[in-house]
């Protein structure tokens, strides 16, 4: 099974299990985190902007870097409309993903992507608001490198903080940009 099909199947399982809501009103909400520049930010720190929100972590071997490249490509393809979007990468691994670690990682993908982290409680609260599942791999032992299982959806939130759409892993930047362009045209 391809990674894209696996991700789509996982998203469907979450939906059926009640972990991914069918109604947009159930996705999103307040958060307070620290960006990769060391600034405290909230969902209100980007007034008038649509938010593209992706949860992941810097040690992720495949899905996260791929999705961050897609987000960067999406911003490039949006052209002038990219000014209406803020792409956020929220770490689900706050133990390793400090603001300094994110500051080193984020420039690899796009200058306008912002990495966010916080205390474990702050990250858990943000993940819960977006109905994102994450957990440290149960195979990890003390002091050993570990993976973090996590939801791999990208959420598009409107400037009022309401859920608009989501994009699954494997959709290219062209597909995401086309979808966003249609949504922005309605505004």
C-alpha cells in the first residue's frame, strides 16, 4: 500500500472512530505556543489570515518533511495570494523540538513557514483543539531515539478561526494551491 493510501486510510479510520469530526466547527480553537523566533503566539497572532496548520515533528523521517515541502510549494504557487495565508507547523514533540531546534529546521522548507512548540501541556491542548492524535512510539526505551505517531492532515482555517478544509498526505502543492485559490475567490 502506498504512503498516500495509507495516510488516507488512517484519516478515514480517525473519522470513523470519532477522532476526526465530520463537522468543521469541531476543529480548531485557542492555543498559546512559542514560534521558532522565540515569540509567544496565539491563534489571534495572524489577523486577517487563513491558517494552514500541520502537526508533526522535526525528527520525522518522511511524512513531515514531505508535507512541509508541499506547504512551501503551495505558498509559492499561490503567488500574491500567499500573503493571505500563514502556514504553521506545530510540533508534537516538544521535548526535542525547542524554538532553537525549530529555528534550525524551518528554513529548510520555506521562509514563510512558522514552526511552533510549547510545553507538553500547551502542545496537547492545541492538538486536542484540532483533534490531532499523537503519541510517542511505544517501542522507544529510555534514552533511545523515538518516533512519534501523529495525524498527518493539513487544516485550512479561515481568518475567523473556523475550519474550511483539510488536505491529506500525498496531495501535491498544485492540488492544495488550487483548492485554496477556489476558497479565496469566494471571499
